[in-house]
C-alpha cells in the first residue's frame, strides 16, 4: 500500500514497530489496523536515493487493503491468474508423464489408448457443451465444461506432439500484428 507519513508518524512507527501514517483527511496519526486489527509489523525501513520516500517492508497481519484484498493495487488478481497458468503447466506435465509412463486406471491413459480421433471427438463434445452452457447463461456448469474442454485439449496436444507453449506462441505472434 502507499501512505503518507510525517516525522511524527515515522517516529511512532520506529518506536512501536507498527506502521503509522499521518491521515490528511482525518488530520491525525493513524496506525494501520487500529480498528480492523490488520496491522503492519515493521521488518525494515529504507530511504530512496533522494531521501524523499520510504520503503517499509512489513509483515501484514491480515489483509492490507480495506476491501479485504492483499494489496491496494490489484496484484491479487494478477497473482491468481499466474497461479492458474502455473496449474495448467503442471497439469500438462502430468499428462505428458502419463503418456510416457502409463498408469493403470488412469483416464488420461484411457484416452491415449483410444487414439487421436477419439480424443479429438472428446474435445469437440466438450466444446459444444461449453457453448451450450454459455448461450443458456449456465455459468456454473459452463465452468465445468470449460475445464473438461481445456483438459481434453491438453491431452489432444500431447497426443499430437504439441504443447501448450506452441499454441501460446501462435497467440503471441498474432498479438504483435
């Protein structure tokens, strides 16, 4: 988060090891978490090169933003998107592992055994089911169908020797145009 400090707020922060700001709207000192309990414990304080700004590293005790988010700058949504893409990469790795080392009872191996035509058919079925739910406004079930679609598409990519990164490279190239 970003906040304003005067010398009195900085002194109190250094003494109590809890971040205190000067609230210009309230015209008083304000210790983060004084009403919510979501304090910021000071780990370190550093000045920038001009000595006109401070970077205070903290241990947050609860959400930092009054909205309940980790950050006041929307980084939580970005972090969640990154985690989602990391999971897709992890899932793709599991699919490739199953292809290289079949596991008895694995649905993924069942698909590989049926061959590309059947896997492609399954991708088509899941795509149609996703579209039907989207048009009907059934977002709850659409999420499940879209998950099935992504999974089966990853299996199809693996079956054909392609990877998700190959598809992403095409999207990146198109984005440049």
